[in-house]
C-alpha cells in the first residue's frame, strides 16, 4: 500500500479548530511538556514584534506531524511542545478578555478563541467548557491533569510547579503587561495569533509514516526514540497497579542507563540480539528494533521478564563503563574479567557487545559463571582482535558473531566459527598495527604486567616523539624514521596529565615523568632502558609481537572447540608384568 501524507498550511485558529473533528492527543510515549520560560518569552516577543511591525505577511510557527489513530484522534508525533504552548497562550488571552468590558472586539475574539479551545454545539454554538480539544496522556507526567484544569477553568492551583502551570502564569503576566502598555495593539495581537500565525500540519496515514517524517524533519532537541513507543505499548498493556510500578521502574532504569553512558534504547537493542539468538536467527542483516519488536503485535514487549532482563543487561554495562561492583555478583570484582572487558571496549566496533550480553544474560546465575565468563571473553577478545589486526573491516567478523550468538544459547562453552588467522601475517601486522587497534593491543599488553585497571584517562605515548630532529638520526632517512615512530614498538599507555608535562622531549628528558606513572609496563620500560632510538623500537616490535601472539594462543586463538580425546597409552612389557603381579596379590 502506498504511503500517503497531507500537508495544508493553516492558521493557528484553523488548526486548533480541527480538534473538534479529531481531538489532539499527546500520546503516552511522548516526553513531558518541557518548554522553558525563555522559550515562552521568545515566542511572545516574536509575536508582539510581528504585531508592532504592522506586517500583513504571515508568521510561520513551524510544523506539526500527526496521524489519525484508532480512536480517530490526531496523535501528535512532532510539535507537541509548540501546540501545547499555543493552547496555553490562547487560554491566557481568553482569561484576559473575560476580565475586560465586553466590547465588540472582546466579544469577537472570545468567540474565536472558544472555537479553538472547546467543543461547541453544532447548531447553537454553545460552548462546553468541560470538553477541551487536546488531551495529554504523557506517561508519568503529573502535569497532565493540571493542563486539562487550566484549559477548563483558566486558573492554576496554589504552589503548582509543573511546567503547564508555570508557563500559563508567565503567559498571563506577559499578556497583562502588554495589554496595559500597548492597549491599541492588543486586539491586533490576538488577531495575529489566531489568524496570521501559520503552522504547517503534516498528517500521515500511520504511526510509522509519521515517525519517519519526524525523524527526517527533526533537528531540534531530543528525537523521539523507539524506546518511547515501547514504553507506551508496555504501559497500556498493564493494569492500574502494574502501571504505577512500571513508571517507577522505567524512570529508574532510564536514569541509571544514562549514568552508565547507555540508554534504554540501547538496552532494547542489546536485548534484541539475545532474543534473536534464542530464535537461532543468524541473519547478518540486522532489523530495526521497532520493526523487530512490533512483530506479532509487540508480543515480546509484554512478557513479564522484559524489564528484569533490561535491568540485568544494565548491570553488565555499569561494571564495564563505570568500573563499579554489583552486589551479589562476584564476577564484577574479578580484576581479570574487568581487564579483558576493558580490552574489548577498545575493539573498533560494537560487534563484541552482542555475544557478551547474550552470554551474561544467559549464564550469569550458574555456579561456575565467573570462571566460564573469563574463559569466554578471553577467547572472544583473542579471536576478534587477531581478525581485525589482519583484516581491519567490520565484515571480517560479522558472520562469525551472528553464529556465535546462537551457539552461546546452546552451551556455556560455545563453538567459535571464525576464519583462522595466519600467525606469520598476524606477527607482521602487529608491528604496523592499524590506528584503530593500537589502544586495544596496548591494553592487552599492559594488563599482563599489572593487577589493576589502567587509569581512565590515558593517551598513546610515542616514546620517540613524532617530532624529532633529523640530526638525531644522521644515518637514517626521514621516511624510515617516520615509519618506525608509528610502529607498535614505539607506543605505550601514558596518563594524559603526565603526557602533557612530558611533551615532545626525548627519552632521558621524559623518564622523570614516566617514573610518576601508574602504568606498570611504562615503569618497567623506563627502568630497562637508558636511551631510546630506532634499534630499541625494532627490538620492541619483535618482543610485542611474540608476547601478544603467545597471549592470544593461550586464550584460544585458532584452537578447535572440539574436546580433545586422548588415546590410552599402550603399557610396556614391564608394566604388564607389574599389573599381573598386583592382580595376583589382590590389589587389582
């Protein structure tokens, strides 16, 4: 079916009056009303300036994206902040008109505003002030009720601090001041707000179309996320008690995810890979998460363990990103696990995250999890790092990752189905490692020399500085030196603050700064060498390649996942004679 949209330029009055046929709905998944007093002041100032200039051209306020939902309401996808503010502005203007002597102008504009705010009898035009043309259903927003009461009664409760009440009060103050200072322009101002301020409503044929349009148009603030849609779907599926608990859980999860430098949107994305693994879905084409979760009428979202599983996934990222320990989960205290995860963080793309999430969520409660998890992530880092060092592209591991995801579900010691890495090629590529892999390599090496995590803020230190004096190496070409400076043998982790102090000095000058470091591999190097030049870089190239390849092999690189069946040794004649003697004496 072809997608259809309607775009019709309309005045504020024309657009709001359409709410009599299709009431405006701010849906549950939208974020709460949040316009600041500065934004309210700007809108008001723009409209008064437009009025003062006696400008007969229209004033454009922006777009409103919506679609007609199953209840025949205009469900607002984009423009909810703007349209909410316009309703508040008109209600404040109406309240001011009510306090004035009823002249022809007052009567005229009261009637026009009534038509934009409330339902009316089709024959008599009698206004039903209890039936407003906009309803906010934003989940967990206590201001929803305040918004409705303001539009119905035109007053705010004493001490109210919600955005609707605060902004309505500000509009009331601005209008009162404007009407006093510019009485001859006041009615023209109302006329302009209603009939000269223009909006561009875009009405889509479905929620999906409306969201697509919104994503294309939106370059302001925070875009509406798929997680907001999921939030509304889950919320509407619950009973009254369940809704209250869900709001609390969601808000807590949202806050903690943000603190962990993640988001609920990302948690749903990780969880999708877990669900796909359960389905043995090995397709390398990753579906959009809204498309995935919308299958079977959002069935996956309504399962009781969804929020629990998202919270469990978040625990993993709290350990990885925030370096904290989770109460009751001993693995989170294991420094070797933390070091490997820190190495994986520097893998050049996110493919490593999916099998780690799946493994953790599937097995974190089993008895030997700590031992098995360390073994698994070591092999994962070994395989992924080696593959990327040799072939630095995303697609080098994509198929293997999707297969691994499904294999994890089958066993805590899953089969790794990745193309083997040629050891000699790997050895050469390590020396001239791609810039995207350097931090990962340096972390793996550094963690073989210290029992704690590296400082959070460290930089890649060029031991021989990138800016050197040609006279320092008279027997070598600039090209040769430049190439060697970028070899892995010339690079090492170094705290950012100390690195700034060390600057671009030569080795002996920088040793004083090196000795203040908490990076053990750097301390060792500083003690081992008295000077640093091209030969030292070449020698360390070889040493790093040897050490890293040995480490990767120990962690399972290129090792078969099939169990090794050892053949029973054939006993010698002397051993057979001893066995017979033991049998004769009754020991066997």
